[in-house]
C-alpha cells in the first residue's frame, strides 16, 4: 500500500514538473506605421488563457503554453496572430497594420494606442474640412504642395505622386494608388469635386500592400465610395 501511494505522489510531482516545463513567458513589442509603439493593445494567449495590454512603449510579457497562439487585437488595426514554436526564443515583435480612415485616427488617439503628434507625422491626411476641393482643376493640382513629404512630378495625364523617404524596388518612383479600396494605375481621371479624402502612408505602414507599396501609398476615398 505504501508503495502504491508513493507511486501516486511521484506521478503528481512529475506531472507538475512536466506542466511547468511546457509553460513559457514570452516578451515582445507591438508597433505600427513607421515603427510607432502601440500602447494599450490587447494580447491574448489562446491555450494558457492569459491576457495582457501593452505598456506605453508597446511592450508586453505573457504566460504561454507549448504550441500556444498569441492573438493581437485592436479596434482600429487588423488583427494578427503568432504561433509559439521552437523557432521563437522568448521574444516576439509584431507589426500591426493600421486601418487609415479619418475616424480611426481619432479612435487611435482616443484609445491611447498612439500619440497624436506621432500619428500626424506618419500619415498625411487631407479632407474637405481643409478646403474646397472643387477649387482645383485636377487631382494633381489638389495634391501638389498640400501634403507633407509628397511631391507631384511631371504634368497632365503623365504626372506622378512621389513620396519622399520611400525606397523604390522597381524603376518607377510613383506611389501606389488605391481608390475606394481598389488598386488603380492612374488617378488622373478623378475629379477633385468627387474626392472625399486623401491619405498618404509611407514606410512600414505601406507594408500591407507588399512590394507594390514600397514607394508609399496614396489612399483616395471618393464621395461615391463613401455612400
């Protein structure tokens, strides 16, 4: 009988050691746009059930189990997930993609995700609150000189929007154009009167478009697209 109870006790102790051995503490950082740290961002470990929010520098520390999955969730960001495996050595760096709408910019600051001044420097925005878009003869005249770090080179139908500080992976320096969520080759056909807003994203913030966004991205929302 003593041998039986000793065996049971030994099994419980070894099981405890085994469970602890499978538990890992993962540290990391969450950033967005031009490597801005994201504060108050939710991080959850699916298997361990642990949850944490990032600090003011976007850093976090969370308890995970073997082959756990970390879920990263924010109200104005695209969700991300990272699987914990043998390739990850106790640290995870996650870049989350910001959804750049005027309303989301207000929410990002309101929720305390990013500092307002840092957000302004990462995303250039122009909306009808700035001025009457109908005062301009074409879309390039509207953009020229009115968005920080943005140039319009050439003229007429062949004009191009070039974002300073971006690195080209191809022969063209032209930014990627996205109109109402659709990638287009040219924006010359768009009338300024039909424009609801223009946002320009560069550097890491354009990574959601892959290599096509290497020269930065010009996001145009038309009044028709917003209906």
